[in-house]
C-alpha cells in the first residue's frame, strides 16, 4: 500500500527544452499538421509548381547558361509580332507570319554558316519544323510570352522572398528590443512605429525608390561614370529590396514585441535572468525558439505583400525596369496593348493570372500555417 501511495505521489517526468530551460514549447507542425487545411495543401501544391518552374528556369531564361548568346527573355522574332497563343494558331494570318518567321530564321542560319552556304528555298516541311513555338503567344517585338512570364515570375517571387527576409529580420530585432527592455525605450520605439503606420504605405516605398534612383543619377553625373546594363539592373533590384523591406516590418515588430512581453514574464526567463545568462544567450537560446511560430507565419504572409508591392511599382514604371521582365511590368505592357480594334488579350491575361494565382496560393499557405501553429484558431474555424 505504501508503494502505491508513493507511486501516486511520484513526480512525473517533465520534458526538457532542448534549449536548456524548461520553458513552454511552442506548437509544432507535427502537432497541428498543415494537411488539416485543404486550402493550405492546395496552396502549397500550386505555389510549389509555379515557384519551381519560375525559379529553376532562371539560369536559362536570363541567359546565364549561355552568356555569349542573347538571353531567351530578350530573343526577338520581328516577323512573329503579336502571335496569339498556340491554340489560336489555326488563324490563317498567324500561320502565315509563323512561316515568314521560320523563313527568316533559316535565312539567318544559312548566312551565318559562312560564304559557302548558298541561299536556298526551304521546303514547307522545313518551314514548319523551323517555325517558332509560342505557347502563350508573342509580344510587340516577337518575344516569347511564356519565357518572359517564367523569367518575370522568378524575378517577382525572388524579390518578394528577399524583401520578406529583410522585413522579418528588421521587425524581429526591433520588436524583441522594444518588448524585452520595455519602459521608456519601448514607448519611444512603438511611437515611431505608430507614426510610420500613419503614413501612406505605398507612398513611402515610392519615395524611397525615387530617392535612391536620384542619388544614383547624381553620383553618375558627379563622377562621370556610366553603369553597365548589369550594374543598372543590380542597383534597380537592390533599391526595390531596400524600399519594400524597409517599410514592411511594422506588423512583424508589433507581433514580436507582444510575444516577447509575454515570454519574458515566464518562469524560465526569470530563471535565466536570475542565474546570469547573458543577454544574447537569453534571446537565441530561450526567446527565439519560442518565437519561431509567429515568425514563420507572418513571414509567409509578408511574401505576397512584397510581391504585390513590387508588381505595383513595376506597373507604375518605377520598379523593375525593362528589358528585365517582372509580372508587374508584363501586366503594364499587356494593359497598354488592350484595345477594341485588335485586343491582344493574352499579353494581359497570362501575367495577371500567374500573379493572382501565386498571391492566392501564398495566402492559403499562410492561413494554413497560422492554423497549424495556433490550435485554438484552427479549432474555432473548423467548428464554424
């Protein structure tokens, strides 16, 4: 009997936090899997397909695999302007222009073969085999819209992810400092956030982008140096990353501050302070593991915002500059070609469709992650 009583009073083993302190362990994806959200699963599949196609094709579409040749996204077939998508190529005019483009391509190849290559009349079979294939049609310069959508998607998604990383980095550090130290420092830092929140969001991005461009032009005029095309593209992309990432961290800072205010009052943090754990160790070993859930969720929700902002700036003409494509400037170019006389609808439809589907998939994934890391929220949504 005594053994039974002692067994009842025996303390149960408590899971030890791998960070070294018995703090609260955040909810993991294994506890609340993302697969419980059908929309999240669909979003992950769609997003994975689009991202893999766009990003892994960048070395080819941007011409990195063949530096001596014209990049595929800039390759022009002036004889094949405004060709409709492949399922509309039964049109007699489109078919005739495809054959003209094939004849011009064969003529260029025979001329490049050397002085011994005499011109000849290609057969109809040779013309059909040499005719360019435009899955999504071509633009005003005869460039393949499918290739440009792939390259533009890689640029837009890559910039969205990079800007989100900058935003998460700034917001996490800013919010953690404000929440941990509290007091007057917290009040001053959060008032700065409130002031920035009151300013027009897109206007801040536009002002930053225009200001950096103006500084670059002033530097070029003062030094008398001209930037190469590659350097201009690099400065343009870097400017957008700084502009978008530099103003999109406000929500992340507020979320992290609130989490840190709650976590620093927990017993494991009080114990860490009592035994003299250094400040950086408190953050990286105790706070950061418990902040991973909110960081991952809000990073996923920040990426579509960054992609949308980049596309909007490119649409206005102050984002990614042609000839480098992005979904934003492709949509702008397609809208300019939309008219009642000859509506080149494919130039607007396909970039807009890819942009919209990607943003929708990212939001589905973000909501699925939020449910996975917040069991109460997921249970409440499923009960309704």
